C-alpha cells in the first residue's frame, strides 16, 4: 500500500496528537472529534452518514445506507477496531463533530433567490463552523492555505475575467463571456475550498474538478495561471497550433483535466462516475466538483446522471450550475428561474442551494454548506450574468463564442490586469487503496466440439479476470442476466455497478472510473450502445481506456426482432479514433479476448452472441489482437471466405459443401475486426484472387469495409463481394434469420459459385 504524504508529519499529526486517545481493541478517536481511519481491504471507517429524511440513517427512499451497501456486497462501514499493539495504517483527513447530522438551512434562509439578488444580498444561509459557514478544517488544511477574505475573492474573480478576455483576444476566438459569468464561482472554489496538488495530479486524495461547460476553457486556464500551474505566456497561446490550451480542455494535453468536455451534458455524468469510484472504490475522501452551464441542463444525459447520483447518495459530489440565462442563440429554456432547476434536482433527491453567483460571501457559504451536507449530492444554482463586469456585453445577446469587441476597453473597465497567485489547499494524506496485484488468470475452458454461447463465455471469463485483477470493475445496463455480467456480480459484488437502463450514464460511469485508474467493462445489448455513441466519441478524445461489450448482436438473436438487433455496432466502433473491435466466434476465443482487452489502450469493443456456437479452438489457443485464424487453406483455393462471429461456422459449412463440388476455398476467421490482419488478407488475395466477406451486420462499415480498407494503399484490389444484412429483418428463428439475410451456409455457397463462375443449380 502506498501512503501519499510525509510519514513523519502523519506520525506527529495524528499518532502524536496530544488529544489522541487510543486503547488497544478500541476505535481511534480524537476528543469530541471523529477521525476516519482506512482499514483492511480499503474499508473506510468513516463517520456514519445521515440521510435526508426518515428515522436514523435512512435516505430519501427509506433504506439505510448500510443496508444498501450490504445489498450491493460492499464492505461494511464503521470504525474499525484496532488489535492490541496495532497502529492505524493510513490517516485521513476530515474531522467532524461527532453526532452532528447533515446541516439543513433554516426555513427562512432556504434556497431561493429573488429580490435579494438585485439588492446584492444572498439567501444562502450562514451555517455553523468556520468563516462564512465552512465546516471546521483540520490542522493540515489550515496550514496549507489562508482563506481569502471578501475583497481578495472579488479581486481574484476580476483577475479571472481579465485573463479570460485577454486569452480570447489573443486567440481571436473563444468564449470569454461564458467564462466571465462563472469567474466568481471559480475564484472562491480555487482559493478557499479546492484541495489539489498541481505538482502531483495523481495524488489519491486530490479533489476532482470537471468543467462540464468546456467552452469556458479560458476561465479554467486563467485559474491554472492563478494557481501557478501555467505561466501568463502560455495562457496567451490559447487555441494556437501546438498549444496545450485547446478550445475545449482535454486530458491528453493537460494532466489536471479529468475528462474531455465540450459536448454539453457530459461533465456531470462523468463526474458521477468519478464520485461513485471515490465513494465505493477509492475511499480516500476526495470531493468531486462539477461546474455546469444552464444550457446543458436541457440534455437528457444530465438527468440520467442526476437520478443516478441521488440513488447512490453521492454526497462527495458537488455540482455548481452557472445560470447565466443566455445560451448560444438567445435565452435558455428557464432563464433565471432557479426554482425550476431546483425542483428537478430535488425530485432526484439532491440538496439544492440557490445563490447570487456574483456575491463571493454567498458563494463561500454555499460551498461550506455543500461540504457539510451528507447523505445526498449537492447542487448550487448560481444566478449569474453572462459577460459580467463589462457593460457592452453584460447580459446581452449576440456575444456567445466571440472575443469582446474592444478587449482593451473591457480590461480597463474590469480594473486592468492583476497578478494574484493562489496557494490551493493541499489534499490530505491518503493511501492508494487499489489492489493492483495481478495473479495468474484461470480462464474457463471449453472442449473442442462442444457448443457454448459466446456471451456465456464472456461472463465466466470476466469473473475469472476479476479474480486475477483487483482493479477490474463491471457495469451493466440492467440486463446482466442476459449479458452474463451477473457472474461477475456474484463473484465480486463490491466491484459491480448497476447503471440501470441509462446507457449514456453507463458509459459515462465507465469513463469516470477509468479516470481514477480502474479497468471498467461496461456491458449491455449491442443495439443499445448506439444511445451512448457521443459518450464513446468523447471518451476517445479524452484518451480514456474503457472496455465496452455488446451482446445479442445481429439477426442471429432470432425472434426478438430488429429493435433488439445490433446491426450497426461494428461500424460505430470502427469509426472511433484508435479503437479496438473484436468479434469472437467461439467460447475459448471469447475468454482469451476478454482477458486481452484489459491490457489494451483506448476504446475496446467486444461483440458477443446470444445463441450457442460450436467450440472450434482448443482452450490454449492464442488470439493476438490484430491477428486472424485461417481455418481452411490449400494451394488449390479459388476463393477466400472472410467471416467473424456467428458466420464463421456457416463459412466452414459452406467450405465443406463447396469442397464436395470440387471448389476449394480458404476460410479466415477475422476475429480482430480492427485492427484487421491486413497481411493475411493480402496474401489470401494474391493466392486466390477473390474475397467474399460475410457478416451478421449491415454491409456499411463492418467486416466488408474492414477488409476493403486493407487494400486502400494503392495496391491492386481483388474481386470482392460483401454479404451482409441488407433488408429490414422481422421476427423469425435464428437459422431462418440467417437464411433470409443470405449469410448462412447456403447463401455463402451461392455467392461463392457466382464468384468462381460456376452455375448455380437448385
């Protein structure tokens, strides 16, 4: 176990603490304060969390948090008793007055902003503890930074505005007005509440910040400058060739960016994934801050995320919504109606706070309230003005995505450039609890000649992979009994996550967990992953490493009909940058590829099938990514049949029938659709002169196109015929479906004879 932090400071800061009382066999406590101690297997002996309503520790659904964790199979929560002579292994971090329930604002100060905004008064309540109601900080955090006062926070907000204007002016493009509306929100967070070590972005206890409104990147980069992470000279390279400061931030360029944003409505869903990892996997006490715009709250993915966060009681998730009223072309749907947004979040079990987003004291109090709220996620709805501080653009339409008309005049109006430098609070010492040990994997083994469904082999292999690797997690879209992720859930309940029928959130959660270094396998029917295509695209932009598995692919699923048939998935995933696309045909091949996926980079997609297929390969056969298997071959081959998945047995049956008619054909199992084995395909084309591809997929973008692209370098292209699903299927038995689509053995035989110019006799 790796402990991040100075051991001597830890020793003197906790075990040497004059108020520490420790008796063997008893929990470790500070006088009148409870200290979290991370125990065995990463179990966090954190404070008991109090829900939002009902008796005791019950949440808004009336179920105790401990009961929900027990039902999910997670480790129990509670102070771990130390054995005689044992000392705490890791010390964390956030003391709290014992027995103190979640702070709720008094009725007269409930979260609503009306005339108070115009008069400059906030109705965010002042809650007990600390300046502006922040919860008491431990000695570590108070040593790390001095809280800024009102005047300093206001100055920092102005600096962020000025630098946003300057960066956009230097670039000749950008979104300065969207940055200016959120400048005060960012200033208070950066100066007084964020815990982050910019020199060690991988620190396990760093807070995580996601800029969901990614177009406000000038604000983020200006904050980096204020924190000393970048210099002013680099800030002026914004949006220029070769600069790290892209128009929308990506982690490929900047180590402090958690995920690529810019496609609106994705930051919160990914933030939910990070928060879920923090609460159930990492358990190092970090908070997840997400800054959203109001326009993106029209996206359905936001509400998938909101419901999931509420259901999971993600009280480490703090969302800030910059409600500046104006979108790209004009007013947003709800304008400045904060209550409209609050009602929606409250319906999903969130604690809501409504404030004037330009009152730094109100912002400070709201963040304090958010940090002292337990048992539910928090959203701060901040009423702001787009272009705040510059009369020519403030709260005016027509300035979205443009530099200010007169940047020099605007900068002067904002008080001119400043050079404030912020010491961001240090994260507490914590340990990386992830089990990175890798044991020898014992994959399931199937006897050659037997029959097994590749989805069954996937489930067994994933469970075995979980046995061998403690960093593998599985997520499912409420179809685990069909996709077979239930095998992993039974074996490793603490690392299984049910995302229900919300495929965007399913993929976003996987991305969030990959951000934290976990190896996720997100699984649903292949047809339903199309809903999450934009999340997959953005994950690729992030450089995220996630495994996606689509089951029930193609017409071979049979009677369920076309709404359930994944017929576009190969094309969709092949089009993703730097992706890997795998389509196994038998159980042993599936098991091997499931294990191989864990060690790959980028987006990895595996396609599995519903029905049983013959086991063609020995259990010890190797299947390198980018390879293929030649199952039939001779010097007399007149044609090469290229297949994958369910069409491989059909291709072999066709080859046997053709052999009876004196036509020798080669059969290639192209299990690695991307990258394809171009060398083998080119050799087959040279040897046989004709290629016939057959796939349970639409002809566009699938195996046929993958084969054709192997000859796109200018070399001669062989005769090529592609068989695929060209009509809209209905309901029928699996064998009837394959025959109707012309991709069964009979269809392959007919096409092959036409290619070699033999008469077709019926």
